[in-house]
C-alpha cells in the first residue's frame, strides 16, 4: 500500500542543470512511495507526477565542507582594511605614486575573486604595477629574496591587524551557517572547514565566530598553510577528502566565489554557492545551487541536492 507524507519548504535556487528535476509550487508537495527503489513527486495544485530514482547510500551526503571567508563570515572588507593598514604602516608606495598604496573596494573585489591567498595577491599586484619602496626597503626590491621578505613582512603584519579586527567583537557569522553546522553534526555527517587564508587567522575567526566547542568538533580543518597550491587548485579539497575518509562525490562544498567553486569542482566535489556582495555578479556555472545566504537552507535540502546530482549523472 502506498504511503504519503506532506512536506512544506522553500525551494533552493537550483542551477539550470537540476531545476528541471522538480516542479515546485507554493502549496505543499506530496511524496508517494510506490516501491523501495523510487519516489513519485506529485504537485497537488497541478496534479503532475514526476518519478525520481532514489540513489544508493554510496551517493549520500557524508561530509559537509565549508570555506571560511565569505561563507562563515563576510570578510572581504575586513581583509581589505587590514591590507590597507599594512600598506600605510610600512609606507608602501608603488611608482609613480608618492602616497601609500590603497586598494579601493571595487578593485579589491576583482582582485580577491581572481587570485586566492594574500601573498599571491600582493606578488601579482607588484609584478603588474611595479615593486614598491617602503620602510622595509627604501628602494624597490630587485632580487627574489628581498621581494619574498617584503611580501612576508606585509602579510605577517596584515594578519595580526586582521586578528585585531576579528577580536573586536564587531564581526558576526553569516546567517544560517551555525545552524547548518549543528544540523550536520547532529545527523552524524563529517564536518570540515577549508580556507585559503593563513592558518592563524582562520583559527582566530573560527574560535571567535563559531565558538570553541564547534571548532574542536570539526572532523577536519585545513588552511592555506597546509597545502602547496592555493584555490582554485583542488589540493585543499582533495586533502580534506582523504583525511575525512570520504569519497569526493559524497562531499558537498559550500563556497562563495568562482575561485572556490573551481577548486571544488576540480576535486570532483559538488558545490553550492552562498554569494556575498562582492561575488554576487560572478558566473557560478558548475554549481548545483546558488543562495544569497544559508538562512533558509537546511541539511535536508543539501542532501536532496546531492541525490539529484547522482541521479542526473
């Protein structure tokens, strides 16, 4: 005998590839179970019925992996402030300007969405615009060793400044992220954070924004220091899958930018996007869903998405 249950929910913003799998209405959707191997989805308003195959347990959501900056907290403006404070502190001047370097919001949005990691950002900028003079080196550094010292010094100071901002108590986690993390742990799913940022700054963010209990409860935590290549290279996600003991296809990544999306998809992991004000206009082709934030996203929504990915492949 068929059994029925009624489910009320707000549909996620599905990518076009998967949106055709379901027909949503503002009324309830009724799931009718006919056989253990299939589900029939009936729209009670239009009386349409769509058969959806149930995937095996090997394709279920086993690990939820979150980026930090942009996912757990909206941090682009905080990083930009810390960089500009570092440039001012060391009087970093790129020729021909006589004023300390200052990255404007519009430029930084483009830069941080193009190049992952703080040191690669500065190295790229100085190569493009000229190596600067500063209180570290009175004349622009010419050799690799001096240039590396300049970037290391700036990054170290910037990191400490960023920590001061985080510890100020004025920064809060993005909507819905703590609840989603708690749901994943309560359901017995593996939970990880993978960030391209400096490890010490990520640890500080997590301790202050998600709390020590959640931080210590993570099954895996990786930062930019833990891998040789930064995102969009997939190394950080491939490493996470190995440490978690989970197949890449059974992981689901939450990212906020194209760089992170590319890293996840290159690792063979499905990825959902929760965009920020600086990444909202990016082309997130390849993601399986796009959200403005996680406030209305439940673990069950993500589990269903991952099942749909497996069914579509």
